[in-house]
């Protein structure tokens, strides 16, 4: 008697049937995928945190890097990144509303809320592409020393950064020979910066109001600005001109910062782009009445889980890269 009761209890608790924990197979698989993806992002962010801690005294300051806003010139730290974050979070809200409308079998509401989610995701992806382009291009330029350190140029009185184009002196040099008409302009030569090291140094010497800002962060959390004499002595170690950022050089500071930025934000951006594509597919299926005929909108809920995960990951990326 007791044995029979115990067996029945075990079967009711652990049997699960075709719907363990009351969840469908598809929803369970989505959760498994999200857990594995969360572990992947955790590893990336942990590596970023370790590297930043190790090179804390020379790590770029986000407020000095992400200062751009489309169609506006000036210094607007974090404004556009905050806008991107707001758009992505609001798209998560519209996805919640789409899932709720699906539970209540309101087809038109699901269509409109998913459409708003897709628009929000597209805006975020486009904004991230613009941010990448701006980060890669740069707008000030800097000098890299033989030891790999970055020297930026600032106004000695205000501390504001000064672009190389504002003071570099044009000097007739070997660049004259590297013209397309001579047939060697493209041979054995990569993309050249706008100015040579000598042009930057001569322009710096001709402008006594300029100073150099180093990678080192002082006790106030600001980059150290050298005196005029120290700046001139630092330029003696100049190696090359750096404009923008890539996987080899970075005018904003540590190259490792650019490596992590491209890898982690790019990986997250790929997730958002994939989510937009999946949402589009589900969106058109909703319009065609596919889920109405099935009698449920579980597919909307499953893609909603993925979208919320992408939004949550961005909160951590935003915190690590832009706020801390």
C-alpha cells in the first residue's frame, strides 16, 4: 500500500510528461539557450572588468570618448548612448504588451506592439552602427609614442581637446612622391593619416597655447595634462599619427579598450539585429493569421523572452562600458 502511494507521488512529481514544469518544449529550449548565452556574455564582461582593473590608471574615460550626437557638433557626453538605451528599454515594454495582447487573442494589438518593437530595435541597431563609424573615424587625432602610449592635444587654458587639423603645419615631404600620377601611390602602402608626425610637431611648436594630455589618470579621475616643456619633451618620443580607433591603434587611449568595445558591443549588436529579423518573421506570421489559427500566440512569447534577454544584457554592457 505504502509502496504504491510512494510510486504514484514520485511519478506525479518527476514524471513531467510532455510538458515538464508546465512549459512547452520550445519555451524550455529557449530558456536553455538564454542561460548558455548569459554565461557567454558573463565571460566577456568578466574579461573586460579584469582588463580594466589591471590597466585602471590608463583606461579611457567614457565621458571623453562617447561625446557625439548625430547632426550636432559639440561635446555631449553619454547623451546619445542614453537615448539608445532608452529606445531599447521601451522596445522591451512594447514586447511585453504584444505578449499580453497575444494571451488575450487580440491580433491587431499584437501587430501594432510588435511593429513598435521592430522599429525600436531598428533604431538601436542603426544608432550602434553610427556610433561604430564615429568611433572608427575619430575627429581629433592623436600621437602614438614608441612605447605605444597615446598623446592627445588640448588647449592649455580650457583643457578642451584640439583636433590635429586645427594646428598641424603643412610641410612638403615624401608624400609628394606618393601620388597616383607617379604610379606608386598605392604600392606597398596602407591608409595614411592626414598628417605626418613632423607636421604635427611643427604645428605644436608654433602654437604655444597647446599642451599634451596623457593616458594617465590622476587622483581626481581626470587625464593628466602636461606642462608646455613636458609636452615638448614627450613629442620627442612620437612614433606615428593615429586617427580614430581600430584593432591596432586607438586615438582615445588603450588599444585593449577598443578591442573589447568592438567585440562585446558588436556581439550584442548581432543579437539585436537577429532579434529584429526574427521579430519581422513573427510579425508577418501574425498578420497572416498563423497563430490565430493555432489558437495561441506562444511564438510571440518565445521571441519575447529572447528580446528581454537582449535588453537585459545591454543594461550590463551599458553599465560596464559607459557608466562605471
